[in-house]
């Protein structure tokens, strides 16, 4: 049973750059997370890394929330906050960290990139969002690019049944978390929703406290700093900018935007890790970006009427 789509907030013309800028900030920071996870993951186990990251994110978000005096979100937000906190902030991070230890990076990237497709389908079913042809076409192109990037990254890696299952679980948790968060953003700010979502995710990961304390005592400073970076930037900042943009477009289109991440990861690995991309990796990255451009483009329908009717969630888009 679908719900009635909620009209998206309409930004003044002078502020319409904010949502695309927020989406781009999220994509770049999430791409940078792959580089930091490589360092932190060598010293921290999956659960401990997730808990440390979430604790750092919660401290930063909580401090900003108190400084801005935003208080608690509305009662209608809590169902989405709890669901996204457990599934996206908690389960997704642990499952992905664990899965990447069981399969090679390329296979993990291909499996997790099923998430945006699930997100679009769930958004259509659960939120009443549409599935425009441009969105489906663009996501198909981008997913093909993600597969190509994955093949370029895989090399001679291995993939266990457990690792594949964990990556698929991460993709499902990611999609469900985003779709659950979307309605909550109608009852609170992105800062409020993500602060308490991050807190709930941290609480869900508290069973890993002993492991985190033990591993932190032996971990090199670089790994610990990378874990803190993951909490402050790809979590606290990126999840907040994600929520801001998500409140102003559909879950499907936001999911499609994240297909730019593999292309940026290829570039960052080249610049920061001296990993020269293969021709296959460059081709895959180009396909990812082309698919994002197609899925996020606005269909030209001629001059708009002077007093247009409010658009539904399925009809709106913001170009990042």
C-alpha cells in the first residue's frame, strides 16, 4: 500500500543551488570514505570501526545541534529516525565493513551498488514516488558503469558466500534506511534527523565497545585518525547534507546521484594512493557519470504556466 506523496519544499530561486551543492558534498565525502576505510580497517574490526565512527559522528552532530538550539524533532519523525538509525547507521556500516573483509573491493562495490536500484523501487512502492524513464535509463547506465569499475578493481580477488551475503545485506539496509528517513524529514531538520539517527546507530553498536577499546590501545595513530575522519566528515557532515538534499527531491533520484561515487573513488585512488586507473576503470567511471546526468536531467516540456500547480514527489528533480 502506497502513501500519498508529500509535496517537496520549494526553494526561492536564489537558494536553489543549495540542494545540488549538498548532494555533491555528500557524494565527494562518501567517496573519500573508501580511502580512509582502507587504513582504519587494517587496525579495527568491522564492529569496532562502525562504533568508533558513529561515536565521533554523534559527538560532532550533538555539539552542533546544541549550539543551534534546534531541540528534538517532531513526534512524526521518530519512526523513521529509529528505523534508519538501526538499519543505515548501524547494520549497514557493520555489514559493509565485514563484507569487504570477505570479498575483494570490486565485488563489494558491485554488490552494494544494487542499493540505489532497490531505493528507487522501494520509493515507488512505499512513498508513492514515480519511476520516470529517464531515472530508470540513467540508473541502468550507471549500474553498468559500477560493474565495469568493480571488474577493474577486482583483479585476482576472492569472494566468499558469506561476503556476498553481507554486501547484499548492506545494500538492502542502505535502501531501507534511506526510504525510512525520507518521511521523517517532513517532521524535522536534516541535522535533527541525522543526529538522533547516528546516536541510535551508535547505541545499536554498543556490544562492540570492549573490542573497540582493546583495538584502540594497539592501533596506530593513522588508523585512529582515519576512523575519526570517517565519523566527522563522511558521517556527520555528509549524512546531514544528504538529508538536506533528500528532503528536496525523491529517494530514487538521490540514489541515482550516488552512482557518481565509483568514478570519484577511481580519481581519488589515483591522486591520493598513486593507483593509476586502468582504461576499464576510466570507462566505468565515465558510464557512472553519464548515467547520473541522464537520471538527474529535467525533461523539457515547453514554457511553464504562470501559476503552476504544486508538483508531486514523483515529478520534481534537482540537478546536482
